[in-house]
C-alpha cells in the first residue's frame, strides 16, 4: 500500500469513519476534533462532550533545557552514583512527549522543545524525570507539576522548578499542586536545623515529639534516608524550563473554554514505602491497640452503657421519671416536640455529670469501677450479680495478681456480697476471702515481688503504661518509668519515674519478639503498615476523644457550661416555635418550616436535576463566572519556582539558553522549524554526534 496524504486520509475518514477507525488509518486524536470557534457553544450546554471533541483553544510551548542536582538512580561499586535522565511530559496524567536521555550525568542538558494542545483551561502538566535502563523498566527520579490555568497568556516564564521526590506522587494532581504551591519540599531543612546536632530526626524522635500526621508523614519519612548536607537531602533536584502559553482562538472563545474541566485526575492513593515503615514490634502494636481499647471502650462506650442501664433499671426514680416523661412527650407530638425534648434531655444529662458522686454512680460498673471501697459500694448498688462478678474478677487479676479457677464459685460469692444496695462485708474482708479461697490461685507474698522484675511491663492505675526499673527500698512498692501519657502532636517526650505501691500496678501482657526473618515479606509489610495506621489513628482521634470526655466529665468546666446552656437554649427556642404560632414567633416558625423544606429539597432533588441539560447550562455559566475572577499569577504563586536574576532575563546571560522565542509564531514557520529540528537530531544521532552537539550548543 502506497503512501497517502493527510487530506486523502481525512476524506476517507469523513466517508467511512467507523471503518477508518478500526483499520487504524487515522489517529483518534484527529478523528474527533471539531473547530472550537464554530462549536464554542458546546462548552455551555455539553461541557463533557466539548472537552472530548473540540480543537484546542490554546497551546503551551514547553522548553526543557537542563537539570541540576538530580537524584542518582544508578548505583555502582567502582564509580560515583549517577543517572541516565530524560524527561517525560504528561498532560492530565497522559504522556504526550519524551526527551532523549543523557548518559551518566546528574547535570543533563536536553535543549528540547515541545508544544501541547490545551482544551481545558485547568489542565495539569507533569514533568516526570526518568532514569533510562536498558535491561529493566525505567526508574522514576522525581517530578514537578503545574496548572496551565495559572500561566498568563503571551508571557515567557523561565526559571528553575523544584523536583519532588517520587514518593510524593500521592493523591491527585490538584492536591499535590496545591501543597507544592504553598511550600517547597526543601523547607524541611528548618525542621532539621532545630533538631539536635542538625541531624535528621529518627523515627523514634518523630514518634516521641508527635511530628507526623496524615499529610506530611509520608514526605518526612521519605527524606530520612538522605544524609545531611547533600544535594539529595531536601528534594530530587531542579529543572530549568521555559514556558509560554498563547491562545489560538479569540479572547471570547477563551472565555467559553473556562467552562471545560480536564479529565478526572488519577488518584494514586496514600501509601508508605516498606523501608520507611516502623520496625516490626508486635509488643508496641499490641500496646497501642490496648490504649485505643481503653480510651474508646472502657472510658467511653462502657460509661454510656452504664448511664443507660442506670436510667432503664430505675436505680434513681426521679431521674428515670424525667427521661420517661420526655419519651412520652415525644410519642404524643413527635413532629413538634422531638427536637426540643431531645436537647432538653441532653442538657439534663450534662448537668447530672457535673455532680461528682452521682456522676460516678451513673457511669461506673463492674468493668470500670475503681478497685477501692467506694468503687465496691458503687457496684453493690447495682444489685446485679454479673456486675459484681466482673468487679471481683478484676480484683483477683489486678489486685491479687491471681487467676480464678472456678467461675461458678465466683458467681456465688458475688451473689452473697450483695444485700440490697450495700455490700455484706467491706472490701478488705472480701479480699481476704479471695486470697484464701482454694479456687483462686494467687502468688504468695514472697513470690509477688518476683513478678515485678526489672524491665517488666506494667499498667499503673489500669491506664498508664510503664516499665519496672527496680523494687523500691520501701516494702510493697516498685520504681516504674512511665511511657507517653497523652497523645498530643506537640508533646515533648520526657521520661518520668515514680515509686508506686504494688497494689496500684498490674502486669500487662508481654508478647515475645518475632524475628523478621520468620514472617514472609508480604505479611511483615502488612503488619508494619497496619501499625503505622494505628499510630496515625491514635495521634488523630484519641486527642479529640479525650477532649470530648473532659468536657462531659466537667474537667473543662467552661466548655461544659457552654454545652449545657446551648442545649437548653436550643430546646427552649424550638419549644417556643412549636407552642406559639402567631406574630413574630409565627414568622420564626415559618422560617423553620422553610429551612426544613430547603433541606428536603437539597436531599431529594439533586438526583433528578444533575442530568438535566439546563442544569449543565447553569453550572457552566457559574463555572465561567467564578474562573474569570481567578487571576493568572504564575509564577508568583509557585513556591517551587526560582526565577533568574533580573539582569539575566531576556539577555541569555547566566541562562542555559538564549532568550529567543521557543517556536516561531506563524503555523507554517513553526512546522518548518520543528521539521528541521527533528531532521537535524536524527542525522546527528545516526552519525553518533548527539551528545557532542548538545555540549557544543
């Protein structure tokens, strides 16, 4: 088959489009492009279709000049590490151009130019630096991204762009670009300068000082592998580029293009590489899970469950009557009184928790009551055998450091301990009975200190993690070293020791250390990733959970008073709207109904409206109105951009290239220029003079 011109191929495609597409005779990029000016209104009534079928409204000329201080991807035992870098240009996560690679250099000279067709105004361009490999897949070195919509028209932008570590290729391009515009990656040097001896913080220091979080944990951990003072320390290098965006349609048509959105960016997710994960420590993972369990279950869910049981069991008749009356009122007029009654009951609950002794009775039971005489009496007031059995079980395991061999005997003793609302015997007497019982195995007095050997893992007051240093000179006490007590990010880790009586401490399970070589690699990696997620969850959620608990338990009195007053105010306000429906209050009632109607419409109507053609028109018009107000302020908004000195701009002085335009202005001259450049490069490479010619230029 002979060669055919583009005009002949276009004619065949116009006559037989499906057959031409299946035979591959015509590129799909050319098949579906309509003239932008002729079909510009398609951007308004069908923006999705317009982004796929219209010709470009602008072109971006990208001059990839050179790079410096790139990361070394090729390791060698006889020479310095180096790379064979080349640049891959991606438009909206789709590769469109690649430069030639430069062999064995970290300061490459590319001197190549490409032109990108821009259809959507907010398209994202990624410059991906790759290392050329002959026998395996090419390795990524670093990348930088920018939004075309931030570049001003017909202005030359030239300078150095900071390359990010490849490990930062997470989430979507828009989120990465937003973070990179806010701060450079090499700003981390300020954090390292504040660390001891100017060295990068270790994983332990990051954990102790609570510096990691979901957004920055990945980038901080990635850069810990570098050595201070090297060019690879803070970023993956820099690349010098020359950018110019110019329209190919009128200014009015460019306004229509603001309604177009680029394709949905690829979401790379959030991940942590294996070498940057925490070391395999099953004991630390188990302790973190137990901390979460104690905070959420013991101090939260169990207290809420005990509160509900207290009300439902009618342990206090006045309190149960209040909640029962509220439930009856809601049943009588659910539409009008549901919100005021619920908020009134919330205010009553917050006020009840302010009463110290009553609050303890409301929230404590057999599984979380303190192992004291007061706690024993609070459990006895429940008049519930399982609650008392749970308390006695904790007394044996944590106070006597023993084990129960017969659960039926324990239930019988729990039943005998309850007499109405008071226990039959004091806690000391019950403790002696358990100590002497043949169905309870407890260590003798001389064996008890041996359990708390130096280095033993213990819990103080059932909450604080600690480690035994040694037994104190005072009999019946031990010196312990506390671990972290709070979960705040800015906490400075301080080691604190204290002499604690043995009755206040209990041994916590000590798991054996598992060598890494025993577990298969995938399983070990999953355990370490899970541990990292548990750490992040512990740092993010537990402080908030503790803050809520401090308010409800009136440790923060001002916030608790504000919460109770707010609930009471909402209750009274909604009650007034429900009971009085005339004059000014009637207007407020009308506003309430109107807000409820709007809320229902916001929930019900979107599925019926989002696919309507006129809804697309309104959305496109709104999108154009909002984007017209956004100024094209690049590179001023790019924190990762370093401009040339003013005396070097446009003169070629101290610049890798001259200041001539990237490409000729007219279309015929541009095509001739690109054809000559391509032919020249092919001839030079065939003669083996490619690197020499680049050096001479």
